[in-house]
C-alpha cells in the first residue's frame, strides 16, 4: 500500500465539472450512493449550476501533489455542514493509493471544516451496508446520531446519520 499522501482542498472550477462527473459515475461510487443511476451530462451540468449559485454549498477538489483525486461537497446549515465525498477510484487504484488517499481526504476535510471554515459540527449520511465508510468515520470520531429507511433502486436500505463536533475532533487523535 502507498503511504498516506498529503491532500489539500481547493475550490472547484468550471474546468473540474467533467472530471467530477466521471468520478461520480464510477460503478463503485454509484453503488455507495443514494441515487445509483449513471448521471447524464445535462443532469450534472444543472446540478453544477445550482451549486455554483448557492453560497451555502461548496464543492472542493481534493488534490494530492497538485493532482485532482476526489471531490468534497459541503452544504452549510445550522453552524455546521453536511458533507459527502467521492474519489477518482480508477486513478487511485492504478497507483495503489485508494485507501491512503481516502484517509488523507477525510483528514483534509476535517481540518478544513474545523479550521478555516469554522464549522461547529460536520454531519453526513451513509448506507449502513457501506461498512468501510462507517468504520472509517468512526475511526475519526464520528458517532451515529440516528438512522432511517430509504428506498434505493426499489430496495429498502438503512441509512445512518453521523456527526462530529469541532470540540470532539480536537480531542481525538485520528491516526
């Protein structure tokens, strides 16, 4: 396995739009998502335009050594933010760097959220069956705050809600 890279976040630019779409449409990413269909370019362009026009929504590109490796999406609300992310699965697997980059992206997101962004809390949701994501978030101090049922591709799935406060993160050693 590759060593954990340093990941930095930067605001997404319009020239990142197609790259983000390709990452989102990867089979592995779609399987872990609430909507699993292949996103069409026009659907993605409409989403991109809505996000760009909303001051409470932020799309950040995760970069390792200036190479884009993933996307982090933050939706500000209530003194905190709801977040989601996905990575360049094919590119990172080819470099045997998927897991280390996943960890580094979570670290970069938490440092950003509880540093420059100044959020009091970071919240998210994950399918309960996505045990790898659930375990990683728990490793970084997130706690499950609730669950609900949601239909995904005609099947009822359990969705876990999780959260981490800035105070708890500062007390945690996420290594």
